[in-house]
């Protein structure tokens, strides 16, 4: 599929039907191609890339807002950034075969342009911009959703692999602009088998209390219990009994 002139085959790969083929062709035309073919009347894809970037930001934000109705602004912002970052969009471009379909200058291709993350990200954004101009926002939503869903699952799974203290700190800083503090409140047992009780405090509230054979283990247990409290919307261990903010899924 390296011949950009075979637009029907490219559409088949993208599972799209453009009304204006010139938009699709422009979306696949890198600046380096026009530098080497100055008589070509077509524009490069940079303006479409600009438009597609804005459209993707909006669609991702709207999709996440409705998918996670109780997630904080900080959590939504973090997920949106992960969905539309360069590496993620470059991966979408590869899934579409855009790396093969791009019109590149010879020099750019020789220097690995078909595998360059920024180039592939820009190509995907340009396709989105072209599709938006051709058929509107609803069609773009349908096009990107199959990419967003598995990508979001991967992002959330990666976040769930983080240790409880890291997850709690990310949530606290994003949501409350505060860093959790861990305080040892009790020690029991003989020297060879001590048990530590640690509280995690955010602001002036105790969010969790944990136990362990050492302070680090107890702190992780306190963070885990704090996350459980937040996920279930229960009140903090002490302080305001009106309930704590809910934690975004992790």
C-alpha cells in the first residue's frame, strides 16, 4: 500500500469513505515530499495536523468525561494526555498502515521518516482533521473509538501495576495539590517481631491506617487502605465525615 494514488485501497484499510479524495491525499502528504516536488499543486498535511490535534483533544476529553462521571479533573487530564500523546497516536497510525501510505521525500524516507514517531503522530492527526472537514465530528468519533478503547484499557492496567503509595500520591497531587504524609502512630511486639502502625495523612485528614513488620510495609498498607476508602467513597479515617472524593479507576 505504498502508492498513495491507490486511495480506494487506503480508504479500505482505514475503513473510511471520503467524499473529497483530495483531503485524504493531503493528509498523507509530508512536507518533505513537496520540497522535492515543488510543482505538485497539493498542500502538505501540517494544517490538517493542527486541526486534527484540536479535534482529538476535544473528542478524547468528551469521551472520558462521560465514561468516568466521578473522576476528578486531574485524573481526566492525565488520561487524556496519555490517549493523545505522540507515542500513542503514532501507534494508531501504524495500526492504520499510515507509515506505508505516507508520501515522503526521498531524503526523509532514507532517514527513517516512515518510522519517526512525530511524523506518524502528525499523519494520524491529519487524517482526523481531514475526516472532520469531510464528514464532521460524529464520524470522527466513530473512527477513533476503536483505537481509544484498547489504549485506555492498557493505560489503566499500567496504572494499576503501580504500588499503592505511588498511586495515592499521584491522585492526591492531581486532585488536592497535596502530598501524603506517613506517620508512625504505634509500635508493638518484641524487638525481633515488631509491628508498626502507620497513618497516611493528606492535609489535616487521616485517609488510611496500615500495619506491617516494618515502617515501609505499614505505609504501603496504609496507602492501600486509603485507596480502598476513596474508591468506595467512604469517609476518611478521621476528620470530615461527609465523605472523601472518589479515586479514578487505576
